[in-house]
C-alpha cells in the first residue's frame, strides 16, 4: 500500500477500467503497516524478488519514488470503506531498472488478527506502433464518420462510414469543401466552426445540426459533430479532423416529446368521449398525418361496459365490434373514408385485428400498396380509395389505457410524399397514449355513478335468510345520480343456537369511496358477529376499526386528496333469540328501530343512542326487549324518514305505513318505500323488515348436568333418545360423541351449574353451558398423549362449533347438518 503518482489521484474502483486478464497478475498480501504477508510466483517474476526475500519485510523498498504517508492513509481509508483502489505507480526491479506497474488494491480484510489488503499488479508495456495499413483499416471500418480537411477546409481523406452517411461518393468529396457539397446540412455554419478551431486550437465537441441528405431525401436527419486540429511534429496546425455521429433517433425523441407536450394542451379539454376522439384527429392532421380515423369499441361508446380487459387472448381472440368515433383529413369532407362517424366497423386483419388490441403493438406499413395487402384487396371499395387518394403509408395504434383496450387510431399519409418512419411510430404511440388516458377519464367520469352502484349492490347481500327464526324482506334504492351513491347497507347473519343477527348502517358521504367503506364495515360486522360478541361490544370494536382506518387514510393521504377516507358511519346491531323471543340491540348514532306487535300499534323502543362510529371516547349500551311471536321488526336508514322536514313526522309516517294489513312481507316492504320516499331522492334508502317466530318446546330440550363424571353416560343416553324422537337416527352416533366430549370437558375443567341443551332448527345444535369464563382451546395432541383430543373430535364431527359468553359464564356449541 504505497504512494501513487500525481496523475493517479482520481483513482477508479477496482474493475472499472481493467481490460486485462487478472489471472496472470503479480499478487501480494500486505498488512496495514506495510509488511508483506504473502508473495506469489507472479510477483517474483515481475519484480525479481523471491518469497523468502520479501515476506516479513516492508513493501516500501520496492517503490521508485518517495513515500507519501498522507496519500497512503487516504487510499487505506478508501479500501476500508469497501471500494478498493487502482492506479499506476513506478517500482524498481531487483536488477535496478525502473518501470511502471498497474496496481489494484482490494477492500480490507482480516487475516491472523491483522488488517490486510490484497495487492495485484501488472507491468505497463510499451505501446506498439501500428502500421499504416492497420491504421487505415481501423479508421475505414469505424462506426463513426471521420474526415481530414486541410487548412482551406477541403477534403483530404474520409472513411467509408462518412461516405455512407451523406451518400456523396468519396471521389466527389476529395478536394472540395463541405458547403459546396451539402448545402442542406448547414455547411457554412460548420465551416465557421472549423475555422474557429483552426484559429484557436480549441476542439468543439457534440455540435448538433439537422437537414436532408442525398442518401435519404425524404427524411430529416440529425448529426452530432466534433472538430479538433491536427498538428505536425513542430506543433504546427496542418489541418482539421472531424467526426460525425447520426443522432437522428435522439433528435426524433426530443421532437416527439415536444409534440406530445403540445398535444397535452389540445387533447382532453372536455370529459366527453367523442369530443376527445375528435381532438386527437384534429391535432394529428395535418402536422403528422393527412388522414386520421379513430374507431372505439361499442362498449366504450354505449357506456354499458368498461372496455376490453387486456389478458392472454389465446390463439383466437374475441372480435368485439367497433364504431367510428372521429374522422379528419386534409381533404374537405374526408373522401378517403369508407366508413363515416357512427358506422359500425368489424375487425379486419391486419389493422383491426383483435390481437392488435390485446397485445398493443402498432401496425406499421411504411409502403402501402392496395394489391399487396390482402386486407385491402379483400374489400374492393377500400382498395379503390387507397389507389384514388394515394394512401401510401399507414400506422395503426391500439387505444389502450389502464390495462384496458378502448379502440384503434389509424394514421395515413396521402399528400405528404415522405413515408412514415420508425420514429413516427413512437410519436403515434405517444399521441394515442395521451388521448387514451383522456378517453378513459371521460369514460370513467360518465360511469362513476354506475360503477359505485354496481359496487354497492355487489357488496350488499344477494339473498337474506332468517332461518326458522325470522321471515326477512329488504329494499334498497340508490340516491339520485346527481347526489351520488351512498354507503347504506344491511345484513342478516345466522348465529349459533338458532339466533339471528340483524344489522343496518349508513356510511357518511357518497360515491365509490362510501360504497367501498360500506363493504369493509359489512365484512367487519360479519366477522365480529361470528365471534359471538354482544351488540354493545360489537359496536365498540367496530368504532375502534373506523378510528384506525381513518387514521391510516389520513396518514397515507397527507398532502393529497383521499377519495375513500373514512369520515364516520352509523350502525344498529340486533340479535334475536327465537327460543326466548328476546332481542338485544345497540346503536351507534342510528335511527331507532320500529316494532309492530301482532295485536298492537307500532312503536319505537327506547335504545340509548350512542355516538356515531369513528368519534371514539364514549361507550355503547345494549337494550334487550321481548318480542311477541309474529311481531314486525323494522330496521332502516335515515334516508327513509328524511323526506319530511321533521324527523319525528317521518317516523310517524313509517309507523303508520307498517300497520297496513299486508301479509306478504316483500310487498309490504315495497309499499312502504314507495309511500315514504320522495322523487328525486337525495339519499340512499335501505329498509330491512323481519317477522319473528318462536322456537317451540317441541324443538328445544335441556337437562341439568350433575357435577359428576358418571353423569356423562346418562346425558349421552338422554340426547340419543331425543334425537331418535326427532327422527334423526342418522345423527345419533355423532350426537352421542359430541355430548360426551362437551359434557366431560365441562365437568372436568368448568364450574357448575352445567346444562345441556339440544335445538332442532335448520340444523341440530348441541350446547353445554357452564359458569366458567375460561375459553376452550383447540389443540392437536401428540401420539403419546393420553388426552387433549376432545375439542379436536368436536371440530371434526360437527359442521361448525364455537363458544359464546353469557352473563353467567359461557356456552360451548356444535352444529350438525340435518340430512
């Protein structure tokens, strides 16, 4: 690790410029204090010292220059940072002669408790002199155009590449000046630059210019040139050399960017699909094409679908029909068009092939001939127009945005003699991509209400069932389109023990965000209900969820508009037990439910209001009421009663409407909504009506279980006898096993009193209640364990099982499907 020459201070990381094979390098391991730890045969061959002569000595004696401790420290710090170092230093051979070596130092590592560096080196050999023939071959075959001019700026020599770039033969160039040969390439400006280089000796690099050349007269080319003076042995300027690169692609990219930026202010000025298509055609004619046709999928124009989702189309992709949305031509009336705006256009290969839409690759035909294109020849009127109006070059680009295919845009040149080139394809793609985003924005804007409504209907339950406990009917009406879809929802959730959970809620706000929030809350309520939580605890957990989601969205949407933020919601949750005919309810800022007994007037039970979800800091209270059999229970959102200026008046109208003697619950639900809802309606409407039933004593049986293990057999026998009386002989064996395991666990691990109950509803349910609040836990016993398989057997034998807590303890239940 020794000093380097001043020219090597800007060292590069190891490997950055190494063009030689490192397998033959001389190598040594040197410690941080300069002592040699290891010495290879390659090092011996390079410097003449053997390993025994070098190991243990300082490496500094090999240098042919004074040591520089400061620079050594800097190189060491760089290697400790893991970057490595490389450079050229002078060294002295054992025989005394001096020479330069290319040195590479690795990142530091530990060896034998000391910090070490791997140093490899290779001698710098004297450059070999190229023969004139070798030099001529190198210059002739260079990919860069090169030429030598004398002091009068006349050509003395040029390579084949330059001759090929310009198209001017070498014989015509030699002895002549650039301005005489290529006036279309800013010859006078280039010669002015070259005279400046001759006068000052300062090179000019990367000077860009554009123009037309003989080799390609229909396409504008761009070039980058560099000029530097040529000196003789006496440093006298004898001429100038210049090198030329064709940078047409780079120049075209800047042109594309400029035109695309201009298109951004001209396309998409309105949220109208047809107008946006017209703006694309207007912008492209005549600055890019002579004729433009924009064809869009019928689903995009009809507003019935979302376009074609891009996916693997298979060997035979679908062929959706399109309609012409826009036409523009340099000729008045667009006589080139075979189809007019509004006409239906079927897919035809290749410009309207379905795979073009799906795969997204543009169709590029630089030279269009009616006789050589099957898709043109197959339709004589089209072929006639191609010939008549001189359509000679075509680009067809799929209109795609956000992974959706919307249509195809076709660009044609007729009066412009220059055919489309590859950079024109890039420009067409960029223009269509910009227009596609605007088209998709317009399409999405016009469909936002439909999309929100579809989302909400998909999140609402498609079929409701209250089992044998409840008859259920529901009605949902979205708000008027000007108000936007809201977040109203309702649900009926089957619970254990033949019970049913009823929920209705309303998310604050309108639009897709409110519908999405509604779906999240409905899913959360279903999950919490499956945990057998009482109504007040369920709302407390739901309130925490809304608070958390609101905080998350506030953080993620900081500094930006959040489209689906949780701003709050109201909810009412009720649990009806058909065995006891009792209904527990709790509400979070939601309107009161309505109850219509079979022999009395409608009334609204007093339930503590509770705060709306998302406020936090306040508790929810549950109320339990008893419902007579065949009572009518109605849950609704505030949109149903807000048609009147007075909310109490709206509630009174609802109570009056529910007293109609209509036995059919569905028709009653529809009639109530039709009577109460104004037109147009400013908010969503949700109404859930239920008619209660009781589970008779012939379907429920229970026994007290003595706190004695010997009682298990008796309970098993009683349960088997009852199942046989219900005509469910196929379930006797599994019922005995379930009773045996549940009762045994209750006697062994729980506290009395213990009670066994069987319910025959839509399913056969076995329940064991005890006074303990200890939660059961399902575990998988090992093969050597003598116990621990009780709940595992229960889970295997039953359709589903679980536990719910009561005021006196808990209930373990298991359900079986009735054959």
